[in-house]
């Protein structure tokens, strides 16, 4: 099988799609895998351990030409900027198998629909997909990296550390709002990436606060979670990992595409905020520590 994954990352849209696509790629051990990505500001294309084809535009014809030249059998779309019309154009022009990842119950023209979220409800895709489309939704399709399975088998240390991850790019700079409200007697593990446009501010804060440890492009996130007593995160893919690790958390919405996860967390009685509010956050923090 010759499999192409169409996804992007940047300082604006974040890194989550690429990170979960790498987990999904691991489920095709016998396939020849490549990615098709734009060269956007703050991307992590150089961290993809597969061939990466750089697209100059979002024109579907450029992607179709790539599919034909590379003799692709299947394409995975994981991109909010690609809708059912683009998927239909690609399908009709190439007759390949189309797999679409979805988080927000959008219309898709695909052969297989994957919603890899705890809150996923297959009934909500009625009239949104072609009649032949297979639907793969819910907890059995979560994309959890192997490192979390390994870390969960490791005995948890007694610790008072707080794990903070507000997205690889954190365009709203919520990390700083959170840091201002955290106690100085706690070890703080703040995970981010080199795509974060506020990195200089975070580094300066780390320089003047000995309890803060900044982890940039970290490869030991599961270990850091396992060594923490509380996580402060976004209601996104990382929330699946925190829940899997059974780590208490406070989730703060940072993007519109997180609304479904927020609603799920509210129904389940989890600590979640639709936006950062200092007093509400400090109240949740006090109750969680």
C-alpha cells in the first residue's frame, strides 16, 4: 500500500494533527507512507520521520498530480481547511481510497471516517457521509502513543509537580496567564515547542523562577505526566493522553474546534473552562491540589 497523509502544522494552527497522524501512520507497518504538507511558519515538517512532499498551494489539482505521480493508493485527510468538495474532487480524479479524520461532525466525501475522540458519536454522521462510508468512532480508535502505555506500567512517584501543556504553539499565550496563578512551591513542567511564538517570554520567566522547567520539543511527555500530580491542558488530543494516564487535570479551551470535547467534559463532570478566567481557574486549582 502506498499511503499519503495530507496534513499541516504551524504556529497558528498548531501541531496536533501531525502528531496524531504519526500515531495513525504506525498502524500501517507494511505501507509505504509519505506526507503532503505546506511549508507554513512554525511547522514541524522536519520532525516527520517519513518522506514529506511540500505543496506550494492548497489547490486540489496540485495534490491530485502528486497522488498520480507517486501512485498513491490511499490518502488520509486530517485538515480543517479541506472539505468534502475537495475530497470529492480528489476521489473522482484518482479513484483512490479516501480516509477522513474529523473532530467536529463535518460533511465528508470519504470511504472511511475516523473520529478518534472519546466524545465521538457515530449517529451524528447521518446524512454527512456517502452511504458506503465506514465509520470508526470513539475510544477504541483513540490515537495514543506507545510511550504512554510504557509510562503507565511504570510505578508513579509521589510528587507535587504540575504538568502544563497549552498546545505546541499556544497562539493565545495562555501558558503565561496560567503561570502567574500557580504556586511558587510547586515544580512546574511546562511543555511547548520551538513553534511557540512566545518562547522568548517563557524562557525569561523560567530564568527568574527556579521552580519552572521549560521542556521544548520534549520526547518524554508521558514520563513528565507520570511524575506530576496535576495537569493543566487544552481539551484536545493531549486530554486523551492525560485521561489515559489517570492524571487529574484542568482543561482550558483555546480554540473553537475544541467545543465538542468541552461539552463532553462538562457532561462527565470534569474540570473544564470555556475560556481562561483567573478567579475560576484559581478556584479549580485550589480544589485540585
